[in-house]
C-alpha cells in the first residue's frame, strides 16, 4: 500500500514489490530503493449493479469516521457543502457514509462535534451500513466527494494522501460523478474534466460541483464516460495482471 517502514536488510528477502498504484510505487522506490523490482496492480472494484431507483440530488462521501492518521476529512466536506448550499438548486443534500470505531472515546467525541456542526443543514449520516445499503447510496447519488489528503502536501504528507481509492472507482462505475483531491491515487482513476474532476483546493471543489449541478446534460456525459472508464479497474484486468506476475515469479 504505502512504504511506511524504514528500509533495512529485510528488503533483500523480497524479489517483487506489487504496488496498488503508480503513486505508491513512486514512493516505494523513493524510500526503499530505485533498483527494486516493482509492478503496479490496481485493486479491483466490483461493479455496482443498477438499482432501478432514480438518481437523486445527493452528494455522497464514503469513508471511515476517523480523526487520527489516515483521515477522510468529513469536516472539510461539511464546511464546503455549507458554503455552496445557497448556490445549489433546491433539494441538494450531503450524505456522509462510513464505519466508525466508537469504542475509542476520541472518535465518539469528534463524531458528536461533527453532528452538531451539521445541525440545520441537509446533511445525513449513514453509519456502519450494510453492503446492500452502500450499493443503494452509490446507485442513487449524483455526485461523489472525496477529500483524503486535503490540506497536506507532498512529500511531507505523502502517507496521508489516498493511496489508491477503491471507493472512487465504485462511485464512478455506479454513476456518481467523482470529485477528488488532486493528489495520490485518484489522479490515476479520474480522467479530469471527462469522468469527474480533480480539485486542488476547496474553491475548485465548489466551482466544479456547481457546474455539474447546473448542467444535467454535462453530468450525463460525465456519467456515461465514467461508467466505461471504471471497467479498467474491474476484476478481469486485475486477474490478468496478477496472473502474469505469478507466471513470471514461478517460471
């Protein structure tokens, strides 16, 4: 995933390093040695089947509610949504979905603070939902917001960026147009201004969001292109790449 460990003699006991993105491959070679034998195999994202339900004026964000380490920055998205709500057509809402480890008191306290910030806003929480409910949310949302890494920079905060972004692929494949921070793995998933948007700051996130919300025809073009691009990250391609590596390793 990401080369968190310091390099050491243990590196010589490995022959191949399979990385989940070109982003993590670059940092693996930077931290552990440019002479390493590396290959990129994207994690596969299963397609979300059509639900038959109508597309709603919903912005969805998926990710663990976690306020330490690799965070999904839901609070940043709440602030961005509040700022652009008055400019959006009526009926739009933000849905924050994800799991939470509420055994940790710090997480419980931060979650309560986040809920309080959302008071009076059209923001809903979907906590610890089933797989079926997650698929339903993906298949009915119009847009997908992803904020991992916002506020950080490379290389100092490289580990805090999204290392790949399976949820971004799932959203794109289900018809929820993704808007993700322009660092890390999402740069390899989203074709900017064709299947979604890569934003560098929150001003761009809000601008791109308002653009898609105001132009249904443009959104439909993005949706169709995104559905096609998501196929690149499906099970068949993943299995072919892994099979090739295994054949070479065992030859």
